C-alpha cells in the first residue's frame, strides 16, 4: 500500500472529486497541506487577500457551473472565523463549498494554543457538517464523506479542520483506487406527479414558481419543457432567475417586495394555483403570507423534507430533487397532452403577457446627476444574452433585478438570503475563474464595493478579467430608504470632501485611484450619455489587459427604489413607463394601445 502524508492524501482526493481550483491563504498551521499541494502540482491555487474573500470566491466558483464545488483554505484560528460569513451565505442559498482549516496539534487543543479555536462548534449552525479530524487515518474518509454530504439532499457547505500533526502524519492510502461515495437524492414518484398534475389541471389560473433548486439540479430545460407542455406561465424566484429565459412567452415576471416586476406581482395576485419547485417561499418573495396565499392552492416540491411546511403548509407537498420531479412531471404531462386531457391555458397566458406589456417601469431618464434606472438601461444595451451578472445586496441589486434581463440559468449569481456586503468582488472573481471565456459583469453600490475592494488585486495578479459596474451615490442607500420609516437619515452618508481628489465632487472615496492602485483599470462617468460608451470601452479593456475593469457611474444622491411590505402594495416612487421610449430596452415593448385601454 502506498504511503503518504495525510495532507497529500487530502490533495489526491480533491483531484479525484473533480476539484481544479482552490482559493485561500497559507499559514503556519496549514502549511503541510500547502506543501502537499505544491508537490502534487495538479491544482491551481488563487491567493486571496482576505480569508472571507476566499470563501466568497469558492461560492462564486460553485455557483458558476454545474458540478463545481469551490474549495477555500485557511490557517488556524482567525482564518476559520473569517470564513463564517462565506459558510453562512453558502448554507443559506444551498451552495456546496468545502472549507479546509489548519489547527493546533491534537495534544494542545485544550491548552489555549496560539490561534487554536473550536472552529467546528463555531460554524456548526452554518454548515452541513464540520469536523476536526483527530486521527490521521481518518482524513481520507472525512474528505470522502464531505463530498458526499455536499452533493446529497439540500446542498451546502462543509468544513474540515486539520491539526498540523494530523496533516504531517504518514498513512497508507492508494489514490488510484479511490472512488467517490454515491450520491442519493429523493425523487418524486409517478403517483405524486399524477396528483400534482391533477391539481394543476383543476385550476383556472395556475402558475409555476421556479426556485434555485432547479438551477442546482441543472433542470432548467425540463422546467421550460413542462411549462410549454402545460401552457402554464412561470414565476422565477431571485435564485431561480434564468431558469426560463426573460424573453420566453411564458415568463410571467418575478414576484416579491423588492426584486420583482409590477406585472409579476399582478399576475400572482390573479392566480388560483401555484406549483413551487425547488423554492423556499422566502419572505422577500412572499411578503405577508395572508396576501400571498389567499385564494390560492399550493403544491410544494423541495429536496429537503423539513422545508415542506416550514413557511406555510401547502395543500400538497412532495419531497424530491427538482430535476427528478420535473422529469416525472414532464412524463405525465406528455401523456395527458397526447390524450387531449390538458386544459387550454391560452387565455390565461395571454392575460399574463398583457400585464407584461403594460405594467412597466421607466428607465429612460436624462437627469444629471444620473438616475440609476438609466444605468441598467445602458447595461441592457451593452451586454448580450450570454452575460453572467453577479451582485449581492442593496438598492443597486434590487433595481438590477427589476430592470436587467437574464436568459439562462447561472447567469444571475446572487447571495440571495444572506446578502453580505463585500460579497460581489470576491464572488465575481470565483465566477470568472470558473467561466474564463464568458462575459462576466459585476454590479455593486459603493459600500458593497468598498467592503472587500482589496480582492481586486487578486484579479490583477492572476489575470481574472471582468467588468464591474459601480453605481456610486455615496450613501448606504437601502438602509437610508428603510430609515424613512423612522423619520431619520442617520449614520448612512459616505460623502465627504476628498482633499486628494476634488474631482469626485464630495462623493468621498476616489474609487478610480484605488482601483488603479490595486492593478486594475477604471473609468468614471458623470452623465447618462457617457454610460454606454464607457461600458463599450470597458469591454475592450478587459480583452486587452485581462484584469478587472471598473466603470463607476456617479449617481444622484437619493433615489427611492420600488418596494413595499406586501406584494399588493409595492410603492412606486418614480414616474412609470407610459410611452414606448420610457422603457426602450424592455424585453416586451410597451403596448400603448393596451395601456390606454387600461387607463
């Protein structure tokens, strides 16, 4: 039997489980693992500037492509605690990542050794499994179990903590005979599919709600086929955006309090039946449950048994992987269609499209300083249907979901539930690493951008190119807007007169200088007509320089973005689209004749 260090065995297992890229920072307690990584020479390591950044890079890497599992590495103590936010974000959105931490020697774990911390207890609530491996011979089994757990059931993160002496110990291990453990997921039965389809067929105005579980299951094509077979319109959740293309006739719009479309909310309120697949009824999607559920029958499909009934009790629940459920749904729907037993949904689908043609928000504003709606209009012009967008939280992300267009799964990558500030830069680096030939576009407000701005140096060092659109109003915009309910504007302003950069006009941080100091490229625009030329120039600069290119747009200081407390009471603060030129990049053109009839 071959002999090697436990650390080398771990590296060999990573290779055989499909890992190609690692994100992390070396340190004393994890150096044996790095020595094994160096000796192997098979894996690519990206050196982050902050261990939290490494965890978000791993997230982005996982989210970007089917089958990916991002791996982040850090030394003992604060490296592990720095990863907690990444683990929380991954856990909240059902994203598998593997965190590997170094640890003090086994014999010193109870002696308050330097940088020794009980990391497994700390991260327990935000991981599927966390373990400190105390016996060297258990290292292969721990890694094997980790990959099986991450892929089985509701996906999620795992942390493996390796004491330095465990890493250094020699064990017997034959990597050539290693095999991943089988992954087993629940699957809907034929009887369950028939019951769900019978309930759908009995409805007059049904909808499909498509969640992130469909993305995880790589089942977007099945969703579209099922929608087309049944003629039922689709509401994607924020995490499921792209499972049906935005230009598909059955795309009914997103629903919710913030990241929603006017027509999406209106259609949900008109429906009488909802089949949710791979979604979790997030509160920003549902708003008040009385409003959301009133007059509607619900079927809920989810891979996690305890998710059924967690938010509200559906009329029927099915525990199943989203892909497995959709396969049997499609099978039953095909048979019903062949027998002529599927109801004609033409009138209902037409009414959904009619709402889409009329209930639109305005984007074509010419004011200076720039109104943010104009930024998304110009982004729609500059970036095509193959673009992958990355964003996390704030008014910028909310309005992007209202106004941008997404045409495929994994083309909207978002920290949906946790929404940590600073996530966008490192997550985008992970996405761009996984999709080196794709058009990757990040979107941040100024505070999200500043949180982990140092990670841009990683993009410069390792030639990870992407375009980063930075909308700057020198405000904590979402918090400021929420403070309106308290009649205050307190501790949320980021503006100041920068003594080194008077050209920023009181907007505080000179992002262009900082970005260039980190080895990247940056452009700044002040007027709406400058936005599209800057984006086009940025696309060329990305190709030429192979580094992140930031386009900063100086916005008006205060914009209140459409949102509310109930899906039937979303407040529109801005002028709505009443003429075609008000929303020139809308996927479905504004229908003026229908709009006049509604008036």
